[in-house]
């Protein structure tokens, strides 16, 4: 089953080529190469869930890099990372609100029968597929810890 999100990225590559938008094209080609790498390495065709995981990871890597550049006073490099994040986020679903996130975590705790921090893995296993690409997993982990603790 092919991924509609991957198809959108592929179409955006063609649009960026036509528009001669080199900066955007570079980011999109990098994403396509990440998709291709996973497909070749694992001999699979990516589905939307896996594409979202790759996009989420790419966005997180750029957020981390942007923070490091900001701390080092390298505004030029930080701006490049922020631009790449914006491009990647156009393919991610709408971010979850704080209330939606709390509801998902609460229902996962209830569904898994979690009683304490030892059950965090069970809860995260239920939460992750629901929030992939729609929330920062670090923040989700903190919420789970807060509700379990």
C-alpha cells in the first residue's frame, strides 16, 4: 500500500523544480532520499505511518540542531534549520492541542491498566501511534510520567 504523504512529497519536488526553488528542493530531495534509504534497506514499501515517523524524526533532528546553533550564536545556520523544519511540517498532520494530548494519554493509561511508572512502556506503546508526527515525543513522555507519577 503506497503512501499518499510520500506521493505529496514527490509532487512537491516536481513543483519546486518548476519554480526553481533550490532551498525547498534540497529539503524535499533529502526527505525522498530518506524514504528511499528505508525502502531499500528494509525491502519494503513505506506506508503513511512509517513516512510520518521519518518526517517526525527529520523535524526533531532539525529542532535539536537549531537549538545548538542558537546557543552557539550562529543565526545563519539556525535560520537554515528553521526553514527546513517549516518545509517538513507542511507534510505532517495538524499538531495536537494540550487538551487533546492529555485526553489521549489519560485514555491510554486507563486502557493499559497502568498503575505506576513501571507501566510507562505499555502506555507509550498505545500513545505513540496516535500522536506520531502530531506532537513532540519528549513532551508526550513527560506528560505520561506526570500522569503516572
